[in-house]
């Protein structure tokens, strides 16, 4: 009977867990659709802003950029467009604040550590900026071994993704870039593909990428939009006039571009995390069903064995009396 009771308790426990995983799957499924719509709605704007910025920047190379003095580094567009020898690189690692999302955080940690090792192998200093908490412990444990610096951790940004949250990160990164703390900035995020898959990727943020090949790569790799690139490559570029000046246009578009790329990375990461959690909870629910089925068979067999044993003892006792 002790064995029967133990099996029954396990079945009850698994059923209770299954209720939780099923509920979490339904919650994630409801949220991921909203997150997916936000990602798809934002992608065309991000791409067009990228293309517009690249065009304006190329035009600006014909003239000398104005020198500006601003309290906000994000408005110091000449300094943000400056390319210099890379001695120190900043990695913005976008993970999540919650677990139970399958291998989502583990994939980000693995990708990030590989990037850190690659930069250290080139004798480039690495400074890390965390967005979300889940990747922090695993990467922090390697800090002494890999010798990198943790600059900042943003824990509330993912609770409510908006342009204001992205601007906070953009301002901090611009401060470090303009002051020379870092010479290059990369975003490690996850590009959302569909409900069943996502991909961990590296987006270079500063110095800003402006050449045509990189824009095509940004479109194909990071945004996955179905646009006719070959047709666009043979279009005649229009003559443009910038009023009041190209510098004034850059002063507006550079901060907008940097902030928007960060905002896009947060949206992509949020949708990827929810999709991963939905998949993980679906698998957990199915596994629980299989375990319950297996334990039910085991319980029935044990119960049948006990009944058979009791009948045998009864018959044996009856024969002894006779």
C-alpha cells in the first residue's frame, strides 16, 4: 500500500504542476501575439530610418561636420559618427527578467561569452551592459577568468518596453562612447522569427554602419523583410536638398536612429522570450501528460498485484482451514 500511496501522490503532484505549465503556456501565447504585432509594426520604420540615416550620412561626408557642444552626449552627432581604433568594446546583452523559457537565457549567455572571448583574443577590452537579470549570474561568474568590466545593469527596462526606456540606454551608451570609455558598441539580442523560433544575433550600434552592403545585411539578417533589393540597387538616386542644413538633419536623425535600433532590439528580444516560454511550457505540459499516463499504468499494475496477493492469501488461508 505504501507503494500505491507514493505513486498516487506523484500523480497528484504532476497534475498540479501541469495545471501551472498549461496556464503559463496560455498566458505566454496571449502575450506573444501582441509582442509579435509590435515587432512587425516596428520593423518597416526601423529599416527606412536606417536607409535614410545612411543616405544622409553619405551626403554629409561631402561637407565638414559642425563641431557641437551639448550637455547630452546623444545630441553630439559628430562625436557619435567618429570612427577610431577599437581598444575597448561595449556589449549590450539583452536577456530577460524571468525564467521558465527553455534555453532562451542559456543561448544568450553562450553567445555572449563567445563574443567576449573573441574580443579578448584580439586584446580588446570588454565592457558589459546587461538588460534583464537572467544572464547576469552566469556571465558574472566568468568575470575574473575572462577579465571584463560590468558597466551597468538595467532591470526594469523589459517590464514596459517603450522609446523612453530605449533612450535611457542610448544616453548611457552615448556618454561612454563620446567620452572614449568605449570605441565600439554591439547589441546582443534575439531576432524573432515566428512562434516556434528565434535567433541570437549581434547588431553593431556604434560606430554606426553606413555602407550599402551592411544595410542589406541589416535588412536580410536582422529585420527579415521581403523587399526587392536588386530592384532598389539599380534605381537612380534622387537629388536631395537639406534645409536648413545637412548638419541640422543629422542632429535630429542620429539620436533617433540610435534610440530606435535599441528599441527594436528590445521588442525582438521580448517576443523571442515569450515564444520560447510558450514552447517550453507546451513541452512541459505534454511531458506531464506522458508521465501521468506512465504512472497511472504503474499504479494499476501495483494495485492489481496487491489484489492478487490478497486473494492468494485468502485462498491459502481457506485451504489451511480445510
